[in-house]
C-alpha cells in the first residue's frame, strides 16, 4: 500500500493561519455558534474571534483544547502555526550577513 502523496506548498506562498482554517472550514462545518464553541473549549469568545481573525497566534494550550475537541490532536494545529510563524519570520529577517558554519 503506497503512502498518499500531498502536493507541496509553494515556498513563496504564505501559509494559511490556523485561525483562518477554523473560520473558513472547521467551525462552519460544526453548525454551532462561535459563542457555543468558545464555551465548549473553555475560552472567551474574544480570544476565539482574535484567533479566527489572525490577530492572535494559536497557543499550545489552545492547540490542546482544539485537538481534543475536534479529535485530531494538537500536533496538526501546532505545525500549522509553526509553519505560518517561520514563513512570516523569513520575510523579515535578513541573514545575508550571517555566515554558514562548515562542519569539515
């Protein structure tokens, strides 16, 4: 049995923020009001809305809550946030003056 191959994301394309995934795909499919989801997760509506509007990063604590709530574990949410954060940082940080060490 072969492993399913997923297309690679183009490195120049900004990764999707986990809050956008929740807002556009996950939460609408649940068919529940955001206030009820926030209550289920034990967080404020404000913090959930800030995450969905990409004004807040997804914390490890929120990843644990979401992973448990949705049944898919926290790792997928943390990877998504990490990928987004690293991409954003690479747009800001200039490493042209930083040497690359050789292990020879």
